[in-house]
C-alpha cells in the first residue's frame, strides 16, 4: 500500500511526484485519476519553455487575469478548449471603428451581389426554363415532384450525376452561366473579401469583449499584456485583417496569415497606414498550460508543486469516499502536518461585488463539504484554499474564512483558510518558497 507521503509514478514516459493515497484513521483511500491535468503536467516537463512561461505568467498579474479565464470565455469552438484572442492596436476605436468597417463591407457586398443578380436575372430565368422543359420532355411532371426530387431531376438533366471528378461536375454546372457573371469577377472577388470582413471583425470583437469583461482588464491593459505575450513568443498571430479607413464607399481589405509579427501595411490606393485586427493563438507550451477548462490557475499551481517535488494530485476521486466528489487539487507539503485541499474556480470578474461574494460563499460551502468528508475519515488537513481568478482582498478572504467555518462540521476551528488569486499565488499554504517567480 502506498503511503500519503507520495512516490514517483510515471505518467506515460514522464515521472511525476504524485500523491496516490490518502492516509485515513482506519484505512487508506487511493486517489482515482480523472481529467487531463496530469498528462498536461507531464507534457510540460518535456518542454524547456514551460519554466520560462510559468515564470513570466507568475510575475504578471495582468497575464494571470487573462490566462486564468474559464475556457468558455476564450475558446475558438464551443465544444473544444482552444483559446483564441483578438487584438486591435492602440488608436483604433475598437467598437465604433470596427463596427463601421464591418457594416461598410456588408452593405457594399449586398449592393454588388444584388446588382449582378439583377443584371443577369433574365438569362438565369431562361436557363432554368430550359431545364424545366428538358425534364418535361422526358415525361416527368415537375408539379408532382418534391423539392428534393426536382433538384435531383435538374442535376440529372444537366448531366451532373455521372461518374468522374466532382470539380468537373461543378465546372460543367457553372459553364452555361459563365457569360452572365464572369465579367463581374473582379467585383465579386472584392465583394467576397469585403463581406467576410463583417463576420470576422464582429466575431473578433465579440470574443475580445467577453475576455475583457471576464478578466476585468480595461482595453489598454488587455492590449498591453497581449503585446507582452506576443513579444515573449507565447501568443502567435494566426490571421490579421487590414482595412483602410480612407475609402468610405469601397472597402479596401487585406488578409495576412502565417506571420510572426504584424507588419505596418499601407493602402495601395492612398498610401495611408491601414488599421488591423489580429486573431492570436497560444504557442504549444503556453497552450498546454492555458487550455485547461478552468484556465491556467490549476495548471500553474500543480506545476509549482511538481517542480518543488511536493507530492500532489488533481482532478481525482478518493476511492471509498464517494461523498467527497472530485478534488480539484490536493498535495502533501513538508512537515507531516497533513494535506492541503484546494478548490479552483474561474468566473467573470467584471461583476458587482455582491456577485463575487456570492460565488465565494458557494466555493467555501463546496470546500467545507469536501473537507468534512476527508476529516471524518481521519485524513489530516493542514489547510484549505480557494484559488480563483478573483483578486484576493482581506475582505474577501475574511468572508471565505467565516463561510467555511460556519459550514464545516468536522474540521478544526483554527484550520487555515486561504484565498488565492492573480498576484497572490505565492501564498499557497505549506510551500515555503514558490518555484515560480511572483510579485
């Protein structure tokens, strides 16, 4: 049976200092792994950049505020945690300017397409009429067919349902209409570019607004920390959209992809410096830390414990204690005074203080329930903590302590209750010197 002091266990081919068993009063309780954090820590140990990234984040309160966000506030897809950030440079009136440019692209695109369709409407109607006549000549009545059947018959009449290349079939479909719109191809190309600007800019600005509100950063602090992350190589430009504000009637837009830095781009019409918005993705080492469902806070704490050789485990269930539920983070610091239980939370921070207090009370109640189950089983607790993306203040920590004490029934009344947040992770209980540099 493994002791609560922890032993080295291998996660894949990487050794981690995991806490595998909790020592109870009459029996041991193995910790059953769940979640992906151990794999992420193992992966981070193989990347030299992990130490520099954790040090950078540990020394920047604003970086913590941004990167500790819940995955739903930054993800590219609703189903998968892939953090994506959108940045606009200083001087861009983000909301008004981007909205105006997006609207311009959409309006001009709609006008151009309507004009082209209007000019070619007689020819298109004639083309469709001939197709209907061809179907009728084969003895089939279109009036008696469903939409799906009619469409299939049209495609059959056009000779598109045949063996061969799908591309050849598509070109065959377009060829009879070529003379109706090919002369407008340049306008169509510019129109498509202008119209795609609308959803991209709108999406980017909406994601940026969510990140601002959730992190509590204002626009200048947000852009400053994004610039720092880019300069350090932890954020990579993936797609930039440039536009010139000097053309109120015709949108002049450019896309740029695969670039390491966003260059200054001049309009090829008026030679003015163009405005831009950039979508940014995290570098692989940073992505490993940040893409956790609760943001980087749990990963950063576990990383500090691992490189300090303090036995830990996370996202684990104690076998034999079903009422304890999932334990976000549990570790056994030196001294033999018991384990430390940490509950991790990630919330929107730009919210009234009463909402913050309500969420902290809920977290303290959940923590007390889990701590009670462990204490009742004879498992010694050295301290408990709530780690969140809320900035820790004396008033909030006092609220956390009073709520925990009022809810806990089996825990010692003098048990340390610590609130951790951006800028205060170095106060993690039982760790005399946090390996990650922090201010």
